């Protein structure tokens, strides 16, 4: 009997720990990692543009305005269906329509909201230097960033979450919550 693929979508504010949760799921549960931003990175690379927050926002919002707020979910869903993994995890849900697209298209879909206080998030982003423009980040810029079109709807998605992961403490506490969640979804 074929077991249905488990698909886990993750969101949270910038720097909340979505990547940490995703990495843990890939390592411990052999999940296949996918990202909305990979779609955008492919476009930026083809256009020979920098992979920075500004360009990611422009491409994402342009695609959403031209093709609908769920366009990135439509692309990612097709990619997920082609993957042979039993568990797929992706981060980057930013809009309610993106979330609802997966809820309506995938029977074994679970939605996680990674919750972390802003002060913790600010420290993480300023220190991690993941994107080209992270070195220029300040607390004020990060507060403004959360009001950008691509990020302003994220806090409101928490109420739709199947699971809320509190990532304000130790990694061990975060991992315990993920393990508890996986006992429910597997």
C-alpha cells in the first residue's frame, strides 16, 4: 500500500526560525526541502540580478499581481508532486491564498507557524548575513520590513496554523515541539 506524501508548509516572520525547523525536519525525518524563494531565485539568476530582499519582493509581488496571489503555490505544488520523498517541507507561505491553495490541493498537508519575539528575530537577522543586504539591517529597518507587501500578512496566518512552534527558547525546546508534531502527522 502506498503511503500518502506528508507535505508541511511553514511560515513565520523573517528570522523566526523557519530554516531551523526545516533543517531539523530534513535531517531527522528525511524530509525533502523546497522553498518558494527557489522559484524566485531561479528568475533572479536568469535576469542576472542580485539575490537580495528587495529583488525577491519585487519579483514575488510582480508575479502575484500578474498571475494571482497563489501563483507561487501553483508552481511549488507541481514541483512537490514530482518529488519522490515521503515527507516534503517548504517555507515561505506569505499570503492566505497561498496557504489555502495547499489546503485545497493536498490531502496530507500540515501548516506550521514559527513564532518568535521580534527582539530575538532582530538579533538573528543582523548576525546571520544570509542575504546580501543583511549586513545593512538595523532594528528599525526590520520593523519597516515587516510592513512590506510580501511580509505584512504573515502574522495573520498564525490563526490558520495546525501547529505553532515557539522558537524563542533553546534549540532543544524547539526540536521537542517538532518531534511532538511529527508523532501526530505521521
